[in-house]
């Protein structure tokens, strides 16, 4: 996708987000009004206040009368809002309960900030970069399969080609035997550009070719799903559920996602734990070493990732193929 295609897709996503924001607000208003019908009446009165006052002002003769009406409208609005807050508090609800809650208060989920000429909000820029990054890492993914595996692309020196041949053998055996592979999980580690993503995509292609179900995600996308689940943006949790339930889940680039408090480590642990309990298969590719995995995610997560009883580890090293 080109940058402008990403922008259009993202703007569409933001438009949907605003609809979700408003639907959520409607639901909160309905809930509060059900518990206290006076809240609905006060809101309706507020809505009518400005329009009704303006209509009445049109038929007033003097500026003084109009100013007086405007003043009364203002005071009535203030009184109504105070009464609304009092009634919300009585229900144990926060005073902003009935306001729209935006994912990004800066741009109110429009993606734009500032007056004309408006510019993209920081949240929009960040999402755009993530999309483009993901696109780049997914480009050409469909050509990545064992059948097109070209070992000659890997330099012979320092045993790099030999290591890759061995790794390929393990991965292909895993994909062919799934779900009865010797190890339930695979961990592909090593620096950038040595072929981890390629192997992961080969496994995915083979398993899918065999008519079996697999889900492939980048860590960035996976944690975005978790974040959405955490803040309630994924009604029903279907996206997160699909990560938990996939018979084979392939996670690329673990360690490149943002570290989000209460989300990254907690949700990763939940994911790995639930998948282990259900004996589902997981393949992880990461630039992080075992020590770095432990430092980043802590003992509970790293021990799941590195569990020798169920996880085959493949360590790739050597030159970055993209710079050769
Ligand atoms: Zn924003």
C-alpha cells in the first residue's frame, strides 16, 4: 500500500472509532437514564435550551430583553449541569460519565489537530508509521515458503549457511508434523536480517497449504489487539480471542512492540499461559536473547517462552542478509 492508501484506510478507521465513541456514550446515557429518569429529562431540557431561547429572542424587541433571555439561558444551563453532576454522583458515577470518551482527547478521534490548515495528530502519525512498518515487514510474504527457499543467499563463512540449513530442516519438519510436532512451540532467535521472519513465514505457508488453520501476527499488531482489549475497544474481545484460540499462532518480531504498563507483560503472560494450558502451538521470532527476554518480560513470561520441555529453540546468527 502507498502512504496515501494507508492514510485513507486510517481515516476510515478513525471515522469508525468516532461512531464507536458515540455509541458508547449513548449506552452510558441510556444506562444512567434508566437508573434515574430525571437525568434524561435534564439532558433533553439542556438540548432544547439554546435552540428555544434563540427562537424566543427573535421575537423580542429590545436588546435588553434579548440579553436578559441569554443570561437566563446561561444560568439555567449551569443549574441543570450542577443537578446532573449531583445525580450522577448519587448513582456512584463520575461527573464526566455522560460525555463522549475519545481514544485520543487531543484530536477527538478525528486524526487532525489545529485550525485550518489542520495537521495530523501525533496519534495518527504513530499509527501511520506502524501501518507502514508492518506493511514493509509483510511485503513479499506470500513468496516466502520452503519451496522458494534459496540457501545460496546465505553466506558460507562462519557456518551461516550450514546453520540456516539445519534451522530450515527443523522448521520444515515442524510444519509438516504440526500438530504432532516433536516440540509444541518453536522459538527463533537471532539478530535482524538472518532469516527468522522468512522461516516463520515458511512454516505458516506450509501449515496453511496443508489445509490447517494458523494465525500470523507481528508483535506490534498483537499488542495493539491487547491494548484494544484492555481499554474495551474490542467489544466481545473477538480479536484477542482469536489469538488465544488459534491452533497455531506465529508471532513475528517479539520485542519490537511498545512496553505498555499493565498490558504488555500481563497480556503476553495470559496469552502464553492459556495457550499452554490448551496445548496450542506457538512459534515466536525475536531479536532478543534469552537473557533479554527475561529482562524485558520477567521470569513468568520468559520461562514460558523458553520452556525446554515443550519448546524447540533455534538460534540464528551471522550477517544481515539485507546488507549483503
Ligand atoms: Zn489524536
